[in-house]
């Protein structure tokens, strides 16, 4: 499934049953074989995550503090190749809840193919 406002560049190949979160940006010619979390940028032949789609979120009217909160969550979850469960637990402990953060965290719970790193 492809989330609302997700952008797929030209010639992006997406494996069947992969989920692409809302406001995700997939660079041209990327190969996607795992779920792409909401609000993230991916790129590359064997695509990998590069961080939060700051420009796209700002253009869509997201508030700066929400974008900054998503950036903090990204750093915590993907830091040191830790397990996602540990990162999610730490995010819930350290960051105040807001709707976009809940969308991101709940996306992990519904993954069947695994989350892109």
C-alpha cells in the first residue's frame, strides 16, 4: 500500500506487499524491498533510509516542532543499528506524544516484510 502524499520518483521498483508510509519520498530508480516508514526519504539501487523528509513536510504545512520531533525519533530509533523495539520504547519515554509520531510508531507494529534501514 502507498500512504497519502507519498512521492515515488521515476522508475522506482517496489516489491509486492511492501507498505510505503504517508509523506515518504522514494528517490528515482530506487529498489524497495522492505516497508518505508512514514515521513522518510529513501534512495539508491538497493534503497536505504536517509532521514526525515524535512522539505516535503515543510511544504505540506507541518509545524517545525513536529518535524524536529520526527528527526529526534529517527535518530533514536535508527541509532547504532539497535533493535526497533528498543528504539520505539526509548522514543515513547523521551519524546512527548504527537499525532505524527504515533503514526510513525504504529507503522512499525504493522510491518510484515520488515522496516527499511
